[in-house]
C-alpha cells in the first residue's frame, strides 16, 4: 500500500475523472452549507442564473450574454473548489478500497474452550466479539484485532504496513498484538479478539483515509470563524453599495445605479473563496500525507497538534542509537600489548553470535589486521554467556595446556580473577571507570592457562570499549528540531553518566536517565504544567500511561495492543524517528492554510482596482483613474476579475494537496518568507492575471 | 512646511518621551502598587470603596462585565434625567430649558460611550450644571470605564489559569482618582494660564446687546482632551477662542489627546512583564499616525484648485474652515490626532478639509479608532487586531497561533471577529439608511459626493465613538438622534462585551513559554504585519464607500 501511495502522481487519470463527477455531485447546497464561504458562492451563482433567465425574458438589467458569462464562471468557481475537495478525497478513497479488499470474506475458527485442540465453530469474522478466542493456522487471515494468548507464528502484515517481510507474533511480551486482515504464514496462533466488528484498526483506518469521520480541527474551526466574519463584512460592503450607488446617481445627476450582476461579482471576488474553496482539501490532504508516511492518526486534531509540539520524548535505543553496542577500542592492561589483547578478544568472540560479539571480531579485523579464524580448526570450545557466570569466552587446547579466555562485565571478571587467585589491576579499574564516564560499556578480557599440574594464576589482559552508536544524521535532525523550537529529551534506562555522554554526542537537549514508567509520566506532566505540548513514541505496555498522557502519542505498529490504544497515532513502519516527519506534516498543514488565507485576502486589493472603476464608470467617470490596469471595458474588467478568481483556485490545487514547502527554521524566518511569497505575491499576482485575462477577452472579442 | 515638520517632530517627540513614565505610573496603579500619590489619595480611595461597600474581591468576566454595564447604565440615566430636567435645576444662568427626548437620549448615550457626538450647541443648550455634573462627570467615567476594560483584558493575557480579572469597582475608582483627576487638574491650570475661561458666571452682554458666553470651560476641556472625549463646552469646540486661545494651548490640547493612549501601551508592556510588547504596539500606532499626518498636511497645504481658477491667491494652502492662529500645520495635526484617537474635538471645520485631507480623518475613524485610539479603547482595539495578525501569521509558521503565550483558538477568534466587525457593519448599514430613507435625506444639504461623505462620516464617527462631525449634515433630527445613538451603543458595547469575554477566556489559559518556534511579537516584522492587518481590513471594508465619497470628489477636482 505504502509503496503505491508514495509513487502516486498528483493527478492520476482515473482519480481525476472520478473527482470531476464528484465535483458535480457536491453542487448539492446541503453539502455546501458546511462551508459558509462556498455556500455564499452557491447562493450568488443561483441568483445570477435567475438574473440571466429574467434577462432572457427581456426584463434584464443588462446584456443577457454578460450575465450568463458571470453566472457560468461563478458556477465554475464552485466546481473548481469541489474538484479540489474531491481530488483530495479520491486519493484517500483509492487507498481505502485496497484496504477493504483485505477485509473481505474472512472465516474464523472460534474456539469453544481455551484448548486449541478442542472443538470450534466456523463463523464469519463479522460475528466475532470482544473476548472470543479464535484459532488461526498457517495460510489463514487473522479475522480481527487481538492479542496472542498461545503460540508463535510468522505473520505477513503487508496489507496494513506495506512491508512484505514477515514479522513474528507470539504470546506474552511486546509482540503479542495482531491486526485483523493480516496473514499467518507459518505455524498457528490462538488469539483473544479485542475489538468488535466495525471498530477494528482496519475499520478505523478505512474511515480515516476515506475522510468519512473527518471532523474539523480546532484551528480549522477558528479559521472558519474568521473567514465567515470576513464574508459577512464583504456581504455588507457590497449590499450597501446598491443604496450608495442609487444616492450617488441622484447626487451626480448622471449614470445608472450599479447592477446586481456586478454587485454579486464583486462579492464573490472579495470573499475569501481561494482559501474557502481549498480549506477542506488542505485538511484531507494533510491526513493523506500522514497516511503516505505510513502513519495512521486517530483524528485530524492529533495531526494538527503535532505541529504545535514543543517537546519530543525519544527512547534512546532504536531511535537515537542503533539497537546494539559496538566495540570501538581495545585498551590493554599494563604489560600487555594491544595485539595480544585484540587476539584474545577475537578468539573469545569468534563463536559469539551476539551483535556485540560480532563487532569485536570486526574491530579486530579492521583495526588490527586479524583475520577471522575457524573456531573448529582451532578445536576451540565456546563457553556461552550464562546468568550465573555473566561471562562468555572460549577454551583453547594448546601446547601449554588448556587456555581459558573470558570476557564480561568488570565485576564478573573481578570475581573470576579472585577465584583463580589473581588480582584486578588498579590501572584497569581506572580504564573501566573512564569508559563508563564517557558513556561506553567496558568489557574486561582475562585469561589463564590450565595445564595438567593445575591452574596458573589468571591475569587481566585489558578492556574492550563498547559504545552505543548514535545513528547517522540524527544530530542534524535534532539541530533542525531545535531550529523549529522543539526540545528533544532522550529517555533511557542507562545510568546518568552514560546517558549524559550519549545525550551530548547525539545533541539532544535533555535526558531522563534510569527512566521508569512513573518517571516518564511525571516528566510529561511537568512539561505540560509548564504549558508545553509533549510528543512521544512507545511500543511496550509499560509505555501506555505515558502515551495516554502525551499530547501526541505515536504507538509502534509492532507494539502491544495497550500501547496502540493509548496512542493517538500508529506508525505502521514502527520507526521511532517518524515523529519528526509527523511534526513536519502537522506544521505544513497549518502553514498551507495560513499562506492561502493571506494570499486570498491580499488578492482583494487588485480586484477592487478592477471592479470599482468599472462599476461606477457611468456615475463618476473620474474614478477611471483607479483603473490602473487599463482594462478594456467595464464588462471585461468585471468578467476578468471573476474568471481570475475561479482559475486561481485551480492553479492552487497542487499547492493545497502537496502543502506549502516546509523548511526547518525559526518562526520569524518562516513568517518573513511566507509573507513575502504569499502576502506580497498575493498583492501582485492578480494584477498581472486579471490584465492577462482582460487582454485575452478583448483580443478574442469575448467581451463588449 | 519647515515649521510644520518642526511642530510634528516636537509633538511626537514630546508625546513619546512623556508616555513612558506615565505608562509606568498607570501600570503601577492598575497593578495596585504604591505610587507617589498614594499618601494623599489612598485614604480617599479607601473611603470611597467603603462607601460603595466594595471589598475588592476578584471578579470573573461575567461579574466584571455586569459591573461595567450597570455603572454605565446608571451614569447614562443620570445624564438623561439631568438634561430633561435642567430647566428646574440650579446653576442655570442662561435659563436653558429641558432637552427634547431624542436629543437628551442621544447626548446621554454620546457622553456615556465616550463618543461626545454633539448635535446641539453647548453654550445655547446646556446649563452649567448639565455641563459640569452631567457631561464633565461622564467625561471622567467613560474614560475610566475603558481603562478598566483594558485592565481586565491585559490581566487576561498576564494571568495563567485564573478566573478573576480584577475588581471592576476598584479599577474604576483607581483610574479616575489616580490617573484622570490629577492629570486633568494640572492640565486645566495650564489651560487657564493660556486664557481659557473658568467661571460660574453666565454670558456677558456687549453694548450692542451681543451675548458672549462664559462658563467653567478649562476644567471641562482638560478632561475632554485627556479622556479622548471631545465634547466641547462651546459649539465651535477647540476652534473657539475661549476654549483654545493660543497656538500653545492648541499644542497642549493635542498632546493631551494622545498622551494617555500612548502611555497605556507602556502600562500594557509593564503588566505583561515584557515592555517590548508595548513598544511594538506603540510603534505600529506611531507609524500609522505619521503616514496619516503627512497625507493630511500635504493635502491641506495645497490650494483649492477651484478657488485658484477664479483667481484667489492661497499662499497658506487650503485655509477654508481653519483658524488663522493655528494655520495649516496646526490644523492638520489637530485633525489627525483627534480622529486617530477617538477624541472628536476639532479646531477647524472638518467639512471644509480638502477631499483627500478629509478622507484621512474619516478613514482613521473607520480603522476602528486603533491608531492610539480612545483612552483604553484604542489599545484594546489594537490588541484585537494584533490577535488577527497573530492568528494569520501564526498559521503561516505552522503552529497554533499564540500571543503572549496564550493560544488563540476558536472562541477567541469568534470574539475578535464580533468586536472588529460590528462597528463597520453599523457604519455601512447606517449610511445606507441615511442615503435611502426619505426621513433622512433632507438632512443632506451638500450635493454630489460630498453629501455622501457627510452621512458616511456621521455614522463612522458615531459607531467608532469618535464624536467629530462633517458639519454640513443637519444631524439634530429624530432620525439621526436615534440611529446615531444606536450606532454609538453598538460601537461601544458591541466591542466591550466581546473584549471582556475574550479576557475571561484568555485568563483561564496556560501560558506557553517562549521558544524559537514562537512567533516573536515585538519585532519590526510583526509591527509591519500588524499595520498591514489594520490597513487591509479598513481598506477592504470601506474602499467602495470611500470611492463614492472623498475619492470621487478628489478625482473630480480639476
């Protein structure tokens, strides 16, 4: 799904055709009532059409052809706005259709008891209720959201995530949540259903992408109020122009009062149709961009809140650092050569398949030229890590006897050394402390040789420095966030020393060390009490309280059901850095609204210069000085303004769907740039546009 | 032109210099801190509050609004009764009779709403008692009302998660006692030194029998200017030699008009703990003022082309309707200041300004009286525009808009829209009635676009509580007395109510700490944005009507 969504072009033939049809259907006045600006345009269009019919009957206020032209362009204004909305919706609908396909005709084996081998009923997925136990075997589709209570299986979740590599789902722990519509590839699962039909994750996702449940977001409502207010004042300004004009004609003793057609044209040109027509498209497109980023938000409100986030809480592991630590240096004890230490370290790790172990072998090879050796050829015996010894290592038969090499945490190795009659050298202790202070993890390497006569004293060889590897490019992203005014806080279970070192390296603003769920919750509450909006990601059940408390909470799709319920967004890619993109999408949505509002209002200046001299040309010819664009005739001037007003909506549809380009920068810099582009641009562009249309109309003899 | 620039420079310089310490002083008063006047006035304040039975407890916005409305209602009724019954009351040396109901109502509303629209001639209509106990008292109280409303709004910004907005009664008493009374006292003495009359005596009669009106003028003129009321003692207002005798008295009066509105910006900055915010608003006001002044002054310094055609030499510019002792510079500055602020006192006939020179005062009024504006009302009006500016530019930087840490959401936008849009709506509809209804049309005596401008000016002046007039219109008719009174009421309380509701909603909100993602509201960029919003809203609303009035007239002048 995601792959196809991301590559979908802005205007796809089939989508556009469907949108044209939808645009016509949306002419229904009941639909327009939702939007005061466009409803006004609807009334104006209908009214002008009436004037045209009256004019056909021979009682018109002016040429029927002119009234018809105005009426048609007013209807077009409405259609273009509808088209924008339909395009935005269409993109969501196409995705919803593909989601719906994975939902079709699923049969479920509902267990009568807790025993998976016991009797079951074959039922339709739609008949399942919360608490039902179902058995899903290889090749079957999971009938509903739920929690694995028994079994392990590989599951293909590509229907939801677009990621075709299968994932493991098993009972207990953080990988127990399964989503309806996904496919079990191997083995079997017993699942306790956790949602009723129509309320599942897939259902919510379909509703969301379709925009069926789309409610206006808080900022959208506030903007709506402002736009409605402006519409009202322009309505008054144009409606009162009729008596003013009648009075002026009498006072000046010449000309005729302004026609209703002209007044209606003026009204539609002045009210903020550009933003009014594109407002809902912007909102839908914002949700759509979220879906393309593979994030499902439970509401538009959450998307919008993302733009306001002041503080990001990020888990260290997996978000800021790669999941695993890596060996970065061999630090020998006094009297031991680096080469000897590297050799011993490599030998002890040859059979160690943990990521840390592999990284030691890699460091020995790249840093010290030690080729990887075949552990079987050496006849070595691998000693794996156990909770008792807390060490791993290798036993090598050699000419002097059996050589034991061990590596492990400092305390564990110290015990080992003492037990074998050795001592932990002081210089090594200092090294261990230094590494800890610098945010690394020390692994001490020790050896002893056991021959037939007994054990020789053991000795410590040195320390392997393991380090958390901060993800490439993450520091720059944090710098971007700081520029945007967002504070980053790293959450980690590490001790404060280690945490501070990693925080400094990653460039986060603050950190919470030795974090417990309570500490996280407390931190979020503290920030919120200070008036800040907090965003966080989480996947485990123990994250749920903090997720519920955070203003923007992104749960990983791989996480537990509890986490998903607590969050207001789900990241299908389970990528914790996604938060940064989410914030950007939220901001982009607001910026697009602000930019188009500014553009729309700034446009009015030029429209006044086009229409006012034309409207009063007969009463006060001196007002012709205001016709700075030197438009051809009063009729062509008014028609050009109306046509420009309609066409500018079409021209801005791509911007509304794609969103204003967002660059991380401080508020002042962003405002300056957008004011320049959309404010100043909004003042200048219509002068050129209206003049060009007027020239075309005059050249083609389309207006008197 | 050199003296004109010099005068303007001296004026603005002195205004800005004086406004800072006065603003600090007002800020201290509104925050209940001790000031230099407390030893003398605090006992009076305590006595007054005890007399009123006020404990000074915090009021929620509804209680605060209720107190303000009740206070204004009682004040208005008192003035109405006084005007109706002045014939039977003392201090009436001129034996003035009671006023007709429509005029009494209009005047009572006019002085209660700080408009001071006068459709009567002061010296031929009012007894001394009416002038002093009715009109002058309302001059103080209407100004104090607006200061109290402003104080509530500013507290809404400054407080976090709080319900109270302060105590309306305490604010009213303190504004009057510590701010308006002492300033008026000093200013009245300064005026008397310039020859403004101050006496309880009635008119004196010359040998030829002509009556020369006298009265307690200086005391009333002081508060008329300081409180941006504008209601003159005499019909000729500040053009009358007993009300404004010298160029210096004129300069002082102009200074008095803008002094408190400018100082309130500083008081605002102090109260929200960020003086830069006050400076930014003051800068926007000052820049708009300078632009307006330059336009009026240059328009008036040009001779009237129609008089030039018949060979009249006009070396001093367009002097029609102006006092020679003030000249074009002193008149242009006065006209700009009195309409920038919602004062409405005049030292010339605005009707006789050139079309462009008259357009500027008219448009300043139509902007909503926010370029300095009325005492208190100018700043709360400007803050409404700041919220619109913040809303649009906040969206443009991708955050829920916030001003001074308060998020601006749907409810705030609703109140802001109502407060900003009601006065223009009344202006537009009122003017339409004025040019349409047969009952209203006979009042228009001038032909052509000028007659239209007179009607537009009257409704603009009333709905924005300015009070000055384009004199050519006969407004003392039942139609105008009633409709303009309605316009004044809507313009005043249609703004005060949403502003107080806004204050209540803002006070309940958290304060978001400032960060790099916060849109700074003290920068030149924001000042420019704010000016842009004020001008654009004003232009978009009134361009069509202005085109049929002063613009058509100016362009027809050849």
